[in-house]
């Protein structure tokens, strides 16, 4: 069974956080589930910023919060490592590459295409499959080491495969946690997570600001009719109420922007396609949408406004809930609940490993063979994920070109 560091480093620099997340932002293809695998490899296995169980608890917490779960995990990791400035640095570094690529596409610089480019994208999907599979196996050995927790993981996987819904994912974690709380707390050798409760965080202030903006912005829009405030409110409300990440936020934004005529349908759909082909979070699509609005605020100002607005709820929720989570997580009764919830997270990842990661990446035996090679490079030869991603994309490009 994999061992964890007993005492990870508690402090780090903003530049360290920025550099680590920038590399991930440049190479993290495959959507939110793959991002969680990249994060685990980078910060649990290699840099040892926190332990396996602590990481799984962060994932479980962010599954409950509205907004992009993988970006929220990144914000939380930055917060734990270097405080609130570290959280901002993590978000900027992880999001910036995809934002720049989508803005380049918005301004007509995304004309690359053809079979070779399609092959490269297929290779990126296969690399994401290998990353997720590696992460699921490693997390399962640590977080589901006994028969009871393996059964919880399998039950969770069965549930999400039978009923594919974001509500199912939240319900599975909640039921597992409730079942774990009814049993005597399991004794685990979890790493001691860095503490944020003494970093000046006032959780109720952050949560109060989240609610104030959510309910107050519509009133301001109704009173003023200001176009900039209207755009900000639409993106903020979308980021506050969406569960399930980028694949869910895009149709919601379509209802908010296309139907009222704020952005053209063809431009929106083109951006949706481009968002699938860039690394980093799908929520970066908000920058493209803001830039392409048919009336001000648009252009670069609209892109910045939309991006800040759609991510602001995530910052407020993470800053508000993480200190409360850390105050509660050490209570004996909750330890059993967290152990069971961690096992359920493994089951959720098993489910999404099949759908959508496997189903969207593998079309034939050749695809599966390339994914297995990528998995061997990760798991057996321990090559860095970014290198495996680049090599797999290059292999897909060459196979299509030939």
C-alpha cells in the first residue's frame, strides 16, 4: 500500500504555487476528472503538499459546492499552501493558458484544423484516460484498503453508472458519510493537513458576501439596468448555481446569453467546440463568451469581467467552507464519516473513468493500445504526466497524419 508523508510542509511561496499550477494549466487536458488526477500526481505524490486522505476530503468537499469542482480543488490547494494570495495565484496560473487560447480563437487565430489536429486531440483524450486510471488505482489502494470501504467504492460506482447525474454524485457521498458516521470511527494514518483557520479567514464573512451578491445583484440590475452590471450578474449567478462543472455551465450560459440575443448562436457553438480542445478548466469559456458579446461590455474588458464574475462564487465558497471543514473534520464521529466519504470518492472516479472518459476517448483497439502505453509510462516508468500528455498527443497527431 502506498505510504503518505506524515507531516507535509505547511507553508510555501506564491511563486512556487504559481509555477506548479502554470505547468498544469498548460498540460491538463481531459476535463475536470482528469484535472483531479493531475492534481493528485503533482501535489500528493510528487510535491507532497498534503496526504492522500486529505486530498480526497478536499475533492469530496468541492463536489458539494456549486461551481467547477476541479478549479475549486486548485483554489483550496493554493489556499492551504500559501494563503489567500496563493489561492489567487493557483487560479490565475491554472486558468490563464486556456483563457489566452480561447481569446486567440475569439479573435480569429484558431484556424488550425484537419485530420492531424483531430488526431492530436484524440491523443490528448487518451492521455487523460491514462491519468485518471492511474489516479483511481492509486487512490483505491490508500482510501479503500479494507473490504467495507471497497464495497462502498463499488456501490458508489454502480450508483453513478446507473443514474448519471450530478445529484447522484452528491447523494452518494452524503449517504456514504452518513453510514460511516454510524460506525465507530476508523483509525487512519492521515497526513496532517495545513491549517487555514488561523490565516485571518472569517468564514461567515465570505459566505455572507456570497449570499449578498447572489441576491443583491439582481436587485441592482433591476434598479439600474446597467449593461455591465447585467453581464456581471448573469455570469456570477451561473457560477453560483451550477453543479457539475463546465459541461453543465455551457448550456446554462447558452440560455443566459444566446436566447436573449447577447451573443450569436454560431459564435457560441464555435467557442464551445474550441473549449473542448484546450487544456485547463472549461469555465475558461466564460472569457470567450464575454469577449464575444455583441454589445459592451465585450472585447478584452468583457472577457475579464465574465471570467472574474463566474469564478468569484468559487473563491467565496472555498474561503468560507474550508476553515469550517477543518474545524469539524478532527471530531471523532466525523472521522468515520470522512473515511466512508473518501471511499465513495474512489467509486465516483471509477464511474467517470468509464463514462465519460473512456467512452469519449476510445473508439477502437488502437486507441486502447495507446492509452495502455500511456498508463504504463505513468504507473510503471513513473514518467511525469506532462511529458506523457505531450507524447500521447504527438502520437495521435502522427497516426492521423500517416
